[in-house]
């Protein structure tokens, strides 16, 4: 595993948040992971982005080593939590890069707190439509969800291999790291509660997705939508839907890549991201 910066913790509103940070530039970038992941998922991106930016990588509430409440946060709650994190670290404005569920948090933050968001970049993002892979929809089912989420190394390997096109990138050290998180007290319960709050067997619940979709046209910040052409979690069609809904949004499709392109093809991703974050137009 690549060596990462030391863990740091901050009280952000009601919750204690664990985060990593790198770089000394004035420009602030926040990387936001998706469901089941943690700050380590960005291990191949932090150093490259920190060459030009001050990079912050929090564990979302309920995941990694951040505080895990009994009742999951709503997507709006996560947007508020992100702003609490920024306030606690005296980050006035930031460029947000969000993956999957983290993408929907980035989008909501840009809508609800536009003065805090300089740019927004989303990857395989939830927030553009209802459709999701059966893997996530199945977690919403009683008993089946409990079986699928039972912590085991093989289960962790399967979970993350569905998020990539090249399964070889999900190494044993990666599996061991996330197995440690998946078997930690309360993780499984929190994950299932959060998924079941947002998802049913048809996909993202209308009451969750409709308020996001309905406000995407209010995003005025520069926006980049990046998608893997082999994304098996959130269908590629949603990338095009997002481009139509966010005024002036750019769209970039990465070839032979799955749901987490920043991990699967980090060099290509880092180049694209640095260009977007540094572009003054």
C-alpha cells in the first residue's frame, strides 16, 4: 500500500471527522469518496493533486475512522456535514471532487452552499437518475442485504471488483484494508440503514433523487462530469443526463474503465483533474 499522510481528526459540527491532508498551495481541493469506501481510496491521487493544491480527504460520517452515528445522515445532511468540515478547518471555498455517492454530496453542496464551492467535479456520480446496479439495489432487501453485506475478504473483493473494469487493481492489501473497515463495529448496520434510506429494488428512491435533479440547473460553478465507459454501478447514460442538466458542464469519458477511474487509471485521471482544477476559464 502507498504511504499516506498521517491521520488527523477534527470536530466538524456534531461529529468527529478523520481526514488526510497534503500540499501547501492556497487553492483547496476536497476529495469525497463513495459508499463503503474511505479516504484511502484516493491513495493514488493525493500526491499528484497536492503538487498544485492543498488537498483534503475526509472519511464521510459513518465510514472509515470518522464518527458513526446510529441514524444515518441524509444526502442533505452530508452536504451540511461537508460545510461543517470546511468551517472547522477554516476552508472558505474549495473545489470539490466527488465519486459515486460522494458526487451527489458535491452536487448538493454546490446547490445549497454555492458561496463555498469554487468548482465541482463528479465521477460515476449518483444524483443524475434512479438507475443503479442490482448489487446496490439488492442491499435494500431484508435478509438478502444482510447476507450480501456479511464481512469477509471474499465479499470485500467482490464488492470492489464490481466497481472496476480491470479486477487486477483490487489487490490483496486493498482487500485487507477494507475488510478491516467492513468488520468494524457498526459498519454493516450503518451501511444497510443508509442504503435502505435511499434505495429500493427499482433504484434510487424518488424522494431522494428528485430534489437533486430538480436543482441541478442552479449549479453555476464550472463543472466536469467524468465517467468510465465500463461503469457497472451507475450507467453511462446518466453522465449524458447530467451534462444536459448542469449548465455549461463538460463531460469526459475514460475508456476501458469502471466506476472508480481515479483508482483504476490514476495517471490519466490525475492529468484530467489537474487540468480542470487549474483551468481559469
